[in-house]
C-alpha cells in the first residue's frame, strides 16, 4: 500500500512564503529547473501542449532532467530537497545549489493542484494540502520527471509561447557559464546568442603593465557579456581557476541598482583566485591596502582594473540611451528657459545633462516629471555659475560609494560640513607633498640641494614640520637684532624697544606661537639648518648656543611667560653632539633629542636628524592617512629647482 503522511510545513505557511508567484505563476517553473541543476543535471526538457485557442488551459507541464535524482526514502523527503548528494553547507557565494528551502518546491500551488515526481524507480505525489504519497513505479525510471497536473489556470496562447523567452532571460547566464548544459522547450533548445548584445574578452596583455608584472606566471582571462534585455538575475561576477574548472564563487557587480539598463555578466578565469576569495570583489574595510598581503593586493588590482573596463563599456551604452532621455526632457518641457540663466548654448547644456545621466541615471529614469524638472533647473543654475564640471565629478564619486560609505558621509555632514572635509583632505595631500619634496632634496639630490634656495623655500611655508600651531615670524633674511626688535613691537606690543644686541647673524627660521591655554604664554622656536651633505660639528652647536645667549640677554624679550626652543637639524652629527644628547637622556621621556636645558626649562636646545623628523614624526603617520584616502603620490621633479618649482 502507498505510504502517505504530512509535511511539517502547512498549506497556509507555504502560500504566505510563495505569495510572490501569485501575479506571475509561470515563474514557478524556474524553481523546478533550478531543482534539476541542483541535482547535477546536464539537460532539462520542458514539455507541454501549446493551447490552440486564444484562451485555454493546458492539461500538464512536464520537466525532465538527467540529474542524480532524489531518494524519497530519505529524511530529507519532508523538505523535498534537490538531491541527496547536495552538501549541507549553505553556499551563498556559489551559483549552485540555487534552491535550499524545500518550501519553494511547492510553487506549483499557484496554478496546479498537485505534482507527480518520478525518480529512482519511485513516484511521489505532492498536493496543495501538503499531503505526500510515495509508491513504487511499475516501470524502471532512469531520469527525474516532475509533472504539474490538474492545472486550473487559464492562460493565453501567446503567454505560453513566451515561456521560451522567459526561460532564456532567467537561465542564459547560467548556460553561458557551462555550455555543456541545455534547456529545451518542447524540443527547441534555448539559444543564448539571442540574449547577448556583445562579448568582450581580455587576457593578461590587455591589463596594465604593472598588473602584468605582478601576475607573473598567473593567468588572467576575462569575458564581459553585455545583454540585450534585462533578466531577472542581477549582473554578477563568476570566478574560476580556468575555463575547465568549476566555479570558485560569484558576487554581484557594482552596477545593479543604478537604473541604467547596463545588463552584463563578468566571467573571470585566473589561477591566482581561490575558493574563499569572494571578499576580493567587495570594497569593504577588510580589503583596504593596509590589510592586504601581496597576493591579495594583486586580486584587488585585478578587480579595480575590471571595474574600469566595465565603466568604459558602460559609457557608450548610456551615451546612446541618453539621447532619447534628452529628447523626452524637451518633449515633456522639463528643460527650463535657459535664457533666464544666461545660457545660450543649448547643445552645451544638453551635453551636461547627458553626462549627468551617464553618471547618475537614477536622476532621470523612473523619476517623476516634477523631479526631472527640478534636476534640469538645478543644472541650469550650476552651468550658469561655471560649476558644471565640479558637480559632474562629485556625482561620479557619489555613484561609486558603497551604501555603508554613503551612510557614513551623511553622518559626517550632520557633524561638520563639506568645506571642512575638503580642506582637511587637501591639508593631508599638501603635507604628503611637502614630505616628498624634503625627501628628494635631502637624499635624492643631496649634493645639489642648497640651504636657502631649496630647503628654506619649503620650510618657510610649512612650520608644522617642527611643531603644530606655530607660524613663521622671520626667516634667513632677518638679522638677530632686527628680528628681536620686530618681535618686541609686533608680538609684545612695545613701542620703540631698546635692543642691546649688536649681532648681525641671520636666523634661519624664527617661529612663534601664543598658547591657547593663555594669551600671555608665548613659545618660540629658533631653527638652524645646513645643507644635507654637511655633518654637524661642535662649531655649529656653539653657534646655536650663542644665538640662545644673545636672545636671553634681552630682558624685554624674556619674561617668565616666554619659552624658547632652539633646533639644530642636520643629516648627521659628531661625537661631541652625541655626548651632549647622552647627558640629557634622563629627561628623554618627554624631551627626546634634548642636548641642553636651563633649570627653569624656559630655554632648551635640541639636536635632531632629518630622518627622525621626516620618517618618525610625519611620514609613517601620514602614510596611514594616504592609504586610507587612496591619495596618489606626487610626481617628483628631476632637480632641486624643479622640486621647489623654480623651473
């Protein structure tokens, strides 16, 4: 006697779960085809009688496959899973298994009363009320067959004939992935060539020379498929070791929710990828440069360059689409009266809107007429103020932002403004450039670099090199006496001060700062530098000490609220200087490189190497920000004069 029992799932829960099939019941056929491929089928046949009348139901639909079948005696029967050979692992990063929940196998309930499944010489009947009937077949069955019976839905003959097209759009990318697979509708194989608009192939030689060098012996073969019509599946990457290997993983591309009709699939074949590399296709924190090893950086480079190639393929498609968009905007009178904005170049304005559409098609596609008018008016105003190019660049950057980054930007703009963000990033870039300039002058062009002409031209505008918050007061053009006189008048507010010093020595740099904790506390830094190829000797140290003594003799410049520091900066120094520094090491916890100090700590002399200032103090810190911001390094000049922009 046949054995009959009930599923744990009930009819109400299944109908709730499958409510998406109510409007498009034929989609349920897809589930049974995916069920076949999950069971490792190579060939799937869909058989039905095409209605001869305009409106008529059909008796049944049969889906046959040559897969591994199903074991109805398994405990998995109650969930009606695809195959007893499927892994228990839920592999969301792979194409198969496509279906993982048995309830989807009940999608027939939207237009049939039951299904009959034949497999492994067994027959199973599933009914709408979730009852199962399992029995032996009277004849041997070497295939798997799903028969949808007692169909109670009346469909038009045209809609049934469209089933071929529907299945083509759903499965074309999967059939392209493995061309040994096939789907036939009433004996007619699905022809995926009718879906493909273009196929562009790339190999190692089509990528940058830098990437080719990094790949070394690793292969790289990429196929980008552009589709004619939009399928139900998102545009995706499919990654393999090579064309003969099984799929390693799959991920959606970056162009799925842009309303731009850029329908594509990307097939990557490379020996550098491995299973578990799916994060290499994502722009998340784990894949920022500081977290990448050498091999992973190459993978990230591959994806970045494919992204550029996709953008290049996408652009002409959107440019063609934009022509009809512009015509529609003129027809619906969304374009404002351009003369009101002093715009008389209509073609230039249309070109701007085309560029905006290419960058952010969502501003026009599916937008209301009111919204489109608003967008057109905004860009007319921007074009009249000459800000069109800037806005295009900003839109392009926003387009590439991940949703997490968009949320972060929105949160930032609630706490600060875009001006501050731009200025801070510009300051980081400027400091990176300054460090790059100093490195070139001090090490690459050491013999040609001059103290005043080159080094000081960089330092004069960048006192932060020595300490944050200081400003340049005077540089090498000022003698000591003249400097002290200016300090007394400009900083201390003394009219016609009397300066006793007769020194005509010129100070390299004199920096001043008024402490934020009190306007009466003043800090000064005197910096003495020499050409990089010179070694610091006792003579140079005595010189800076003489400067300190001369300044401290001027009583009007040395009240109890003034603190002075003197810096000697070279590439190297002799044993005399080393001994002075060693004698101060007990104080190094807060005063590294200290060579001398007074008891009240209001006068200190420091001896520092350029390497300590550039690399220890700045470069390593700025390097972190550079990589976080993905700032490109500066292209350096070929001589000291070019470095400081004197040529």
